[in-house]
C-alpha cells in the first residue's frame, strides 16, 4: 500500500522517500505513514524531522504542510533527472509535552 524510507542521525530523522500506491491515494494512508514516522522518531529520541520534496510536487507539499512541516529553505537544482529544486521542510516534535 505504501512505504517510508528514512534514517536517524544525531537526534534527527530524515525522510528519504515515501510513496503510496496511486490507486489508494487520498484515503489517509500518507497521513498515517507520517504519523508512524513521528512515533518512530520519538521512540528513538529524535526531536527533529526533516525532508526534501520536489518544488513541483504539490500533493506531497500539501500533505507535509498539513502535518505541520515548515518550509525552511531550497536546494537549487537538487534533482539530477530534471534539475528541479528541492524544498527543505522540517518539524520539531514537542517531546516535553505533559498531561495535566
């Protein structure tokens, strides 16, 4: 149905790639994968998540924005197949949240 490819280094989790089977998109699977990623990040002690996404990938950028990722920069000509820019996005998890 879908997959995530990520790694963790020095307290940060980097999302390298993510995909959902085209005929199953728009059903919440992408959001579920992102929620899994956040849970995994917290479980290994990572407080920051980061990713690069093609500037022209409106669907992915919309999903990441809906999941509270912020655009923090660009990598010009990042994708070698098209020369397209990458948008850098990041999210800092609130690992100190407490229930009252």
